[in-house]
C-alpha cells in the first residue's frame, strides 16, 4: 500500500530541506499586435503603513520625508486620499481591483478576495491590453493576494528574490497555494500563537534563524543599530531592494505596469543609523481621550512609538529619493508615470497603537497620494476627497484602456473634465471579524461626504449600533463628536450609509 502524506504534514517536513531560491513566477504577455504608439509605463509604489498625517507635506510637525516634499514640486499632490481599509489585505485589494472590501471581500489578515477578481484586477485588464506586468512585495500578506492573482501577472517576484535572510519556506514548494501554505507554516514553524507541535522542528528552525541573524547583524550592526529591517522573518534592506528594483524595471518589456509594495515604515521600526534619534526633539502632540476601543497604551508609550515610526519614515524617504533619481536616469523616464501611495496608515493616539484596531480614524485611513506625470514641471494640489479604489480607473485612463463597468472607483482630478469626481461619498471598511461571505454583521464603516465623516460600529459586544460624526474641515483632529449635537445631519448620513450597506449585503457571495 502506498502511504500518502497530507499537505499539512508535508509542511512540517520541509524545514529539513536545504534552502534554495525558487524560480520566480513568469508568464508571457499576450500578443503585442495592435499596440498604440508608445503607450506609457505605469509604476504604483506602495510604502506599507504610511500615514499621510505623518508627512510635513500634509502639515505634520516633523519633516519626515524631505525628499518626497522636494519631489512633490513636480507632482500632483492629493490632500484627502483615503485607503478603503485599515490593514494590508483590504487596502491592497482595493487598489488592485478598484472595488471596496464589501465587494472584493478581502476582509482578513491572511485572507483572499473572491475568485472572480482573479480576472477582475489591474494586472489582468492591462495584460489583455498588451502590457507586461510586474509585481513585487516584501509583505507576505500582500503576497497572498498577489499569488491569488498570479495568472494575470507576467513577472511575480517574491521576497526571497532579494532578501538578506528569508526563513519562510512556503513558497518553495506550494507556489500555486501560497496563502494556505503561509498560514500553515506560520502555525507549524514560526511560533505564532500556538504550542510547539514538534520540539525538533522548532529547535531546527530556531537554530537556522539564529545563525543567519547573528551573521547579518554582526555585519550590519553599525548601519542598523536597532536591528536589520525585518517583517515576518524576512530581513531586507531598502538599499539593496531599490538597486534590485531598478535592475528589474530596466529589463521589462515596454509598456509595463509595475506594482511595488515595500514594508517600511511598518513595525518593527528599524531605521538606518543616520536617522536614529533625529526626532528626539521633545515634541508631544496634544493628547486625545482614550477611545471606546482603546488598547490601553499610555500617552508616553504612544509618543515614543510615534518617534520611532517617524524616524523609520525618514529612512524610507531617503531611499525613495534615491530610487526616483535612478529611475530618472533610465532610458525612458519621459514615458513613465509614477504613483506613490500606501495601503493604510498607523495610529498613536486614544490609547491605540498601530492599525490592528476596529477604528477608522484619519491617521489610519488617510494616506499619501502623489502622481508624477512624465515631464511635469509644476506642483498641483488636489483637495477633493479620493479613494484607493480610484487608482484603478485613473490607471485605465493613463493607459488608454476602457474602464470595466464593475469598477467602483472614479477618475481622480485633474484627469476629469470638471476637475472633480462625480461621486458624493467614499468609504472605508473594517470587517476582519466578519465571515467572508454573507452580510456585514460585525464591522466598522467610515463614510466621508463633503467635509463630514460618519463612522458606524456594529456587531461588537456592548456596541451593537454606535456612531461618531466629525467635521474634518473645522476639526481635522477628530476631537469633537457631532453625532448628538448635529442630529439632522447625523440622521441623513446614517440613512445614506444604511442604504449603502444594505445594498451590498443583498448581493450573493461565494
């Protein structure tokens, strides 16, 4: 009798294999016939967890991104741009599908979108229109999504293509099932919230990790006194990554669409030596009262974490400036659009740290958006509210591709005829506690209309129907809840949001 082992059992054994690089997923673009004259290249560059409210460009106290501020003199700068989610999966999926989380259903940390979006995404649409597509992310959760869309991506590069060290083994053998493999490996090998399944395997994995970490840290301690930049057991410097990216872009067949998703300034905040303590300036933002969903973080803790985060942003800024300069020296910079943004922000107030929260305050969902047009010489500022779902139709416009009817985003100014969007509201959705299918029963949704923002919480124990209303024009810090003092406005916005949620709940999902 032949004994067969399960995929889960096999994942427990792969730590015994010799680590070796995997061949990146590569597929050929479709026929290059009927291409318009010199269609442009488009690069979407995402810094993970970058809050717009931590950039001096948007009025922040500290000058965390001086290079980006200087480059913005020749860019279109969006001052009210929102992520559609508050962590990687919903934020990234909304950029790549042009739909809100309640449509693509990418609700969960290591989740996935509905299968229909394997053909309803930027890569697929542009490939059908003769574009070479390229994707690279240092964030394993973004890579779960990219692996789901991989049949639409000509070149999908994974973190192990450019790391100093990479302790993840999932992608070596399960390239077609990356999401399941990552989740299984995290459970079995990486000591994430579980009791050891195999003492031998745990010790072997730990020894392998320790030996590599010690070797790299010994070499790089002076450059990274807080530790070599790491995310989910992948160590990778921005310096090496930027050089590698420029080489990859140089080799792409034009026209191309490239999606680049780098981890900094996501925690842990391991900045380069020259940025350590540059913001040890004693500045403390005026504290805000603890929120209903406070994590109990003290003001002192939050201020210290904020400082470390700001110093990590400065490192990301320096390397983006270098990337931009290298890109500008390439053969065809006059035909390449560059879009800089983030998947979501970060929070250091109200007793809440990071972005793993039920709340949707501005520091978490307001993210930067800068569009660098080929040959642009003057800065243009846009104050119209825009959303991450709007990048999809905007890229369709830039590449001359017809926008599919299922896209929920709108073309952003200044590319619209009127200079504004024809949409009244934009939304952000937090639903990681909700099942992927079915109506939203446990969720937080923010709706921005004009300069007002309504936040609805429901399904949480003790808070079945809880609202907050803010005037972002006169109270950008969201200090004064108007939900009881502006009853008429609150009532109208609540009804509008109720109808929108009900509209989406009535859909049939997988």
